[in-house]
C-alpha cells in the first residue's frame, strides 16, 4: 500500500477525545438504526479517504490551470478528473464541481441566468419544491419575483397545464423543475417546450435524482435543460456538496457565477472525493444499485400503504415516497418522533394541500438510498414497513418503541453500515 498521510483515529483520540467520541457515537448511530432519510446515503471508504486528506490544506481559487495561488498542480489533477468524469457520466457539455452545496449550486445558476427582480417560475415549497425555488425566507424569494406552480389536487402530480398558463401569464426569465419531495418522474420535455414557448431558461434542480440518472434508473434531464444543478451526497453517494452541469455555451457564465461571484476558495478535498464518487457511479455495480434503490422505493411505498399510510400520488418512481398519515390520526411530527425513538430515521413532510402547519405536517418522507447501500432488498422493505407501521402507531410510547429498537438492531446487524 502506498504511504498515505490519512485519517489517524488514534491521534484524534489522544488529542481530542471529545470529538473522537462524537465520531464513534455517529458510527454507532449509523450502524444501529435504519436510515430512511431520503436525502442521505452512506459514502464509501474511498470517498472518506479523499475527504480526510491533505487536499483540505490547499487554496486554489480559480479553475484548473487558472488559479490565483501557486502549488495547484495536484489539486488541478483532482478537479480536472472530477470535471471530466461528470461530463462523461452525464453527457454534459460542461461541469462545475465547486459548489459547496445544492443551495450554492442553485444560487450560482440564478446568478448566471437571471438578474435580481426577474421573474422565475418554480415549484411551490409545500408542494415539493425547495427553499431556493422562491421561498420568501431564502435569497430566491427575496431577490427574484418568483411564481409557484403546484401539483393537481386529484392526482398529486405536477399540473403541466398550470405551469404553461403561469408561464404565459408571467413570462418568467427562468423556469425551475426538480423537487425535494416529489416521488414521480418529471416530464423534462414538457418543461422544455414551455420554456421555449416563453423564451425562458430551463434550470433542473436534480439534487434528489442525479444518482438515479447516473445509474440509468430514471430519465436524464441533461438533454433538456440549460443548466442542471445537483448535490453529490444523495443517491449519488459522494461527499456532501454541489455540482452544476450545463450546455457548453454556458460554461463561462456558470464558472464565473460560482467563482468569484458566489464562492471563494474551493474545497479541494471535497472535489477529490466527488471525483472518487463519480468514478464509482460509472461502474456497473452502481447501475445495479440505482435500479435496486427504485425497486426498494416501490416495495417500501406499497408495504407502507398496506400499513394504512396513503402514498401521495399512489406510489413512487424514484428513491423516495411521501406517506399521508391522516387515516391513522397521527401527525408527521409525531411519527418522526416515535420512529426516531425506535431508531428509524425519517422526516416529517407536508403533503400537497396539507391542512396542518409545516411544523406538524400530515406526512412523512421515506427514502431507500442508505438501506440499499447496506444491501437490503424487497423482503427487507416489507419488514421495514411493518416496523415503521408499529412505530407510527405506538401511542403507548417508550416501552413499545424500545422493544422495536431491539428488533431494528437485529435487522441492521445483518446489513451493517460500515462493517468491520
Ligand atoms: N435537505 C434536502 C432534503 O432533505 O431533501 C434538500 O435540500
């Protein structure tokens, strides 16, 4: 093995036992529970090695071969590989791997494509959108004139007629599609047609689905969008961070919008880890993984339906499902709390046209990226649905939930996250 000055846990335990105990506690938490938060995953040891490397030391403002600091030859190689791998994997004309997060990527896309005050049409937050899609508490709603579109009340799927009507009425400069809580495929071609009809840019926020796109498990937005923003840490299973893909003609505008407009020095250790994840995502095993994530998503949604939780829109085509708990008389907040006490991590979510305030919400969101990484398949999804059902209904509280936590410990022991 090559000499690598990498993570030395013994050194951390000696110098900072408090933080060392946090790392051990978090590992135990990951190993001991069911991670059903749809936006989380379990990175590979190779990704973690790149993250815990000396590349964190380097200032490298700029881009490969165009830096504001000397000594960047090695980090240039990392970033060039990341760019090349992203372009090849997604068939994109250009890629920028510097955004620190999905929000940073979206901020740069706004900066590249529209001016403050311009109108942007995006999915309303309570219907599955994201804060950066026009929420008044976010830069997007403060600086841009955002208009929200919705899902239909009967089908709970995007109302493309409404999207077109709003586009014709408001003539947005940019249309955003993509969501954080929408279980169905999005018709990117329909959005492209609407954008073309009103002369708008089309930005796809593919943060949730980009890993499924990489694995060929859902259609790619790249051929349709001017700009695709994404995160690298969800189904894609890379380090926490952002990424932008775009048409070649927009490369310079996107790069300038990331640095120097919205960010300073890039996180070179994270970019190297993104390159590792993209390399992993190009392998046949990752294709199998992505397809299993969707198969597990479908199996989990169907089994939760049998537990009395209504899947919003009737099911899922992706890694996530939204469940309406109103028939059980339980709020999303109560379900989240009870499940967490049983070591099942999922999050409350507003369902479309939710009568409850977001702090309580009527639904939960579940996702299969982590449990699929652990090797679980459809039979385990059915078992998990039974456990979630019991946790959600556990009005009696602590004793029942403690018993469930034991059972969950037994299940996850067979599919350990980070096995020793
Ligand atoms: N926080 C992410 C999620 O949970 O979907 C989106 O930003």
